[in-house]
C-alpha cells in the first residue's frame, strides 16, 4: 500500500463529507496492531446521498475512473451490501460495505477519530474490530481477533508501545501481529505494507464487483482475484 495513495483517498473521503468508518487491517494499523494488507475495508452509511458522496470522493481520488459509476446507489443499501472496487492503478483496492450481516453497520460500530496529515479519519475501536473478526471464515481474521481478544489487550494498545510480548508456542507467536503504540501505528503500518508489496505483487482485475453478503465476499477473497473477476462481476 502506497502511503500517498492511501492518504489521498482519506483526504478525498473527508472533503466529500462521506460518512464512513475504516475497519479491517487498516483500522488495526491506527491502533498499533500492524500487519500487511492490500485492501482498505470500510463501512459507509446506507443512504443514497452518502453513496453519491462516496462516488464523488472516488472520482477525486482516482482521476475520474469511469468504473466508479458502476457503484450504484441502489446496490449498497439493497441486495448488494458489499462492493469491491479495483482502481485503475496503484497498490490498493477497496471493500466498501453498508452492513456485515447482523453483526454491524455504520450506525452501530464503535468508532474513534484519528488524524493523518491533517485529515480526520474515523476508525473502528479495538473491541469493535475484535467482534467483527472473531467469527469470519479467513484464518488471518481469526489471528487478528486473537491480537484484539480482550479488554486488557485493547487497553495495552491504547496505552502505548509493548516492549515484550510472551507466547506459549512458536505457532502462537507467528500468528500474532506486531503491536506498537498508536502514536506511530499508522506510519509503521504503511511501511510494512510497502515492504510486503515490494515482493508480493500480483495481477489485479479492474472495476467493481458486488456481493450479497460478507460471507460471499470472503469466499471470493479465498478464491483469489482472478476467480473473483470471473464469478462475481455483475
């Protein structure tokens, strides 16, 4: 993930007054729980005017890419609450959701406000991230949930850097994302993503893909990007 591209996206979302909350690994990075990711996950308010503001923000961030118009106002609040958008270039893609089944939506997820380069960013709180990740299909999400598992972990993350972490096994250590203080978590996160990108590039599809549920979107992730393009383009 390129820092400039990501901050440009955040700046465009704020300028367009989009009602959104970052979730997933990008939100974890703000809390100092650092692991690499290729996507930006966000919940947005399921209102037609907010979806239009989202499109306006994406046009500003990605040079008016015509594929953005395939993010339809009646999809996200309706039958397709999860939309994946691959920009024309760069190193990130977006998973935009209005709800995660019965678990959470924009209005119900607990969020905190952070700032990056003067940009105001709303991110899901650590406890909320744990609830979102603990019951999902992907092993990496279960590993993330373990790092955010209880209130004492969340308090430690907020308090600052942890000099020593203890593990019962090598497997437990390998499954645990590195924890750092939230004061520098975002910068460590984007640097870690950049290092990952340098040796893990892969071809990307283009455009917008729609999913009827979080589970369907997760199955598409497990299947891989090319299968996503073949099976879920509507």
